[in-house]
C-alpha cells in the first residue's frame, strides 16, 4: 500500500556559480573535524564540547528514544503471547422440599473451586494489507531522521564552537590593539602637556590629545566586555568551565589554522549533508504513512487464541481430560465512517506534499549557504590583502605626520587624523580576518563536514 518513493529533483543549479569544483579531493563530509581544525587549543575545546554540550546530548537521547519507538512499532508484527493462571472459589445456595412428614422447605449451599492455567494471544492483527508494516516503515524512517539530526547537531556544534572561539580571539586581539593605541596616545598627550606648559602649543592640541586618551580607554573597556561575553558563550557551548591547561593560542593571522576544503558538486549535498538526509527520511516517513492510511480501507483480521487446562482440584490441573482451548478470529470491515478514512488518506497525502516542499527547501538552503561561504572566502581574502597594504600606508603616514609635528612643521590635527585612520585600518583588518575564518568554517559546515 506504500506508494513507490521517488526522490524529488534537486531545485538548484548543477554547479556552484564562481566556484572551482573538483572530483579528486575528498568530500567535506569525509574530512573529520580533527583534520580540518589545525589549532590544538581549538581542537581541545571542540572535543570537550562534543563530550559535554547539552544540546548534543539531547540530540543523542532523541536517537535512543526514536530507536525505542521503532522497536515498539516493530513488535506489532508479532503476536503477543501471555500465560495466565487463576483460582476461583465460589458458593451457591439451593432450596428444595426436605423429605419427611409435612414436606418442609429447606436451604442448602454448595461450595466449588476451580483452578485454571492457559496461554494464548489476544487481538493479534494479521497484516494482510500492510497496515502494520507501513507504520513500522514510518517509525524506521523517523529513527533514521533522528540519526541524521544528531549528525547535523554535531556539525553545528563544531562550527559554533570554532566561530565563537575565533570571536573570542578577535576580541582579545582588539583589546591588545586598543592598549597599544592607548600607550601611543598617552605619549602624545604627555608631549602636548609639556609643550602646553611651556607655552609652545595651544590648549586645543592638548584637549585633542586628551580626547584620544579617553577614547582609547573607552575602547579598552568595550573590548574587555566583548571578551568576557565571548568567553561566557564559549563556556556554554563547551558545557563546562574552560580548563586552565589548554595549549597556547596560535597566531591569529596564521594561514594554517584551518585546512582548505574545496567545494565539489551540488549533487553531493543531497547525498551527504545530514540535514538534507534528515528531511528526506522525514519525507519517506510521510510516504509510508500513506500506506497505512490506504490499508485502513480494507478489512482488519484479528486473532484471539487460548489453550490451557482447568480443574476443580489443583492436583488434577494438568491431568487427563482437563484441557480446554479456544480460537476466535474476527474480521472488521469498514462500511461507514462519515468520511474519516478518506480524510485520513487526504491528510497523509498533504503531509507528504509538505515534506516534499521542506526537502526542496533544505536543498535550496544548503546550496545558498555554500555559495555564500564561497563568495565570502574570496571576498574576505582579497579584502585582507588590501587592508594589509592600507595599514602599511597609514602607518607610514602616521610616522611622517608625527615627525613633522615634533619638529614644529605641522599641526597636531594631522597627527590625530593619521593616528585615527591607522587605528581604524588595524581594527578593520582584525574584523576581516575573523570574517574570513568564520566563512571558512561556514563552508566546511555547509558542505556537510564535521560529524565524523
């Protein structure tokens, strides 16, 4: 009764736009996160998260619960055999004419006992039209769906820990930069204070330098807050306090923090990405539900059988001539249900159509995530190169402006402008480096890597 399953066509292009694809490299789903994550400190944090994260633990328990539900459904394919034993003792009163003169009426009582033992099955459904098998197939597909959901949860956890770790690293680097900037502007302020006290500069220059110092202090406070919050988020993901014996951080601008994972063909997402496989198993479960809804139109045959023994004395319970048995088949044929059976079938078909749409959306979402990550990798890498060149230019500009100011050839406003532009360029490069790392992690996740 289950309709033949046909996988819906993938509603995406056959190739990624602006991406170099190859069929020679391993797919991302076969690259373990231990091979993708090159930094030992981050690798240790991910291992702790996989062991302690509560969301992943719930996903694992959902798998176990779904497996138990499947076993319950599968048990309906077999008869349930029970053994029972009972003892009954009863008393009944009788009345009659007593013999003798006058024929008086008398009352007497009879006490009886009965022992019985039997074994048999009750209401076992003979699955001639596949209703039970359809329900069993539906439960199996739901179990497979939770398995893929667990894998997807692990991929998400690996990515979230990695991105949050680099967010913490970025906040730490921003804090270091802010403190270095504070030292530089504090020196300028001290110089301005000395020249102002000597009557060689204006109060405007002094207050401008003082404003830089205060702004740097505010930035330090802001990045300290960001660092603490990023650390709190990372602790939540890891599921326990961050250990103190972790390996040291690697260089933030290192090109070896993450392994390169090339994108292959979009069709690989359909075959390997867990959330897409989860959606497909959910679709298969909805397809199997149609089978049970169809089978409900046909007769249901149930069997109740029993074989045993009964006796008035326990010592003769299993003796000759005490055997009893029963066989009671029952056929239930639906004749009129007010349209309920037809409505159930229509509902099952609509549910399948809904799951088809969900499956197609899962593919489209995955395709977009890969394309976005590919575009991000290309753009951020180019931006990082350009920003490094910009920092070199702004650094030289600051040196010249500061030198001219110290020699009395220029105003402090040019020093201020150069210093602010240099600081801004350095901040932007840190943000771009974080964005590049996050984009590389997002690509690895979008390609289905990280659950092995």
